[in-house]
């Protein structure tokens, strides 16, 4: 099993694929995730970026912190544009170049879902990554269908909390019978790098759901980003697992199962959350974790 010290260390060389000086906020989970993802993918990568925080973080033309080709595309078109790039590279005979669409939750759960569904149904040979900060952060912190119930956003202020559950995007993607799906988090960099490194060995549509806390939107301490990410998994709100050709494997078993409230209390966006919502969120996390463990056990028995 890969350990954290196996992650490529390129910080002191000109070979690093994400240079210092990115335009992200302090403690941005998305910029940390991109840096780790590129460590796993390597230089032979093309990134397709729809409108999102990352399209700004990468830098303003003619400068960029990301040292691989980037194609900026409209909000709704990440998956279809990536499919086009893949087709063009195939025509040129550049089969070894990996095409990655990198979109936020707004561009994936909502605006880009139709494009993503079409690409997945065709089993396009692309990697699609949703870096999920659970709201439209780049345009002013508005609610998305990835926003958890009870969370503050500018469109769900105190007294008008979101009551609907977060959309189950993994279930939607698995309904397309894609060859590979995974969740991952910056709190577990060894797992994150391993999964991105593996993307070069799989053909077809690959989907990675990556939790990326946003300190301004989550009203959290920028120095606590990794800790919050870890507590999301330890509380079973965001389990880390993969589904490889229909077989489930849990990658991170919580060292100690903490209550959901311990995760919520680190974020100011949940200060308005009624107690009954916290209880309901705990129940849902427990139920989904139990179902995930059953699926993983069934896959293990099938092996």
C-alpha cells in the first residue's frame, strides 16, 4: 500500500506541475487538491476547466500556476468539451495524454449534469473530477444541490435554511454503469494521489468526487481545512471509497467514529442549524455508512 512518503516531492524543482502564487483564498481545499492530483497524473495531462473557482485560481492570461495545458470552457460544458479534446488527441495519435475535466459542485451537480450524463452514457474515455465545496463559491456563496441541509449560504440565510438533502451524485453516476468511481479528500493525500495515479490504467469514463472545503463559504478557520476534511470522513458524512467495475471497496475506516456535530461545529455555516436537523443528518450518515459497508462486504465475498 502506498504511504504518504511515496508521494512525489517536486516542490524544490522546476518540475512541479502547480507552481506557487495561485490566486486562491487562504486554506483553499481546491488548490491543495489540484496540486496533489497533478502529482498523481503527471505532465501528460490536459485539463478542461469550466467556470469555477479553479478557473480563477489557475491564473489570469498570460500567466498560469498550472504547468499543463488548460482549456477554459463555459459552465455547462466540462464533460462534452473534454470528450472533444479526447477525440482530437486520438486523431493526432496522442493516446497517452489523459484528459481531465475539473469542475465544482455547481458545474457538476447542477449546471453541467446533462453534459456529464451524456458523456458517461457514451462511456467517453475521460476523467471527470468534481471538487465539491458545497455551494457556488466563486459567484458569491449561493446554494447548490450539493449544499447540505441547514448550511448557511447567501440564498439560504438564517430562517430560510435548506431542508433538502444533498444530492446523491455517486448513485446517479453509478446508474450509468461507468467502469470507475471514487471519493477522496485532501485529508488523505496518499489515497488521493494513488487514485489519480491509477486513472491512467483505466479506460472509459472515470469519476472522482473530491471534498474541498472553502474557508470563506464554510466560515471556517483557513488553518483548519485539512482537519475539517478529516472529520468529514471520521464522522461518516463523507466516506472514502471506490467502486471498480461494480465492486465496492472502502478505503478509509474511521479510527474513531465521531458524532456529526463534531464536524459541523468547526464551521460557522452551521451555527444556524436547528438541533432536529443535526439529528437527521446523523441518522442519514449512519444509514448511508451501513449501506456502504454492506455493499463492500458483498463485493469482498464475491471475490
